């Protein structure tokens, strides 16, 4: 089976499952509330900002 066929098969189930999950859980989810400001900085492109409360290295 070719790479394109495999990609089509994967896409055919990933998209419906993603839509279903987003329908069931429409709000953003984050396991620890103090990660939100760090995520906001990351989304703004501010990669030099780091919250010392987060012990897991970025990436």
C-alpha cells in the first residue's frame, strides 16, 4: 500500500474522531492551571519567557 493510501486511511478516521472530541469537549483543557500563562506566551511567539513553577523543560 502506498504512502498516499495510508495517509488517506489515517485522515479518514482522524478527522471524524477529532470533530467528535471537539463536540463533546468544546472548551480548552489544561491539566494544571499555571500552564495557561506559559501557553499564552508560547502562542504569542515569546519563546524566551519561562515560568519557574513549571519543572518540565519546553519541547
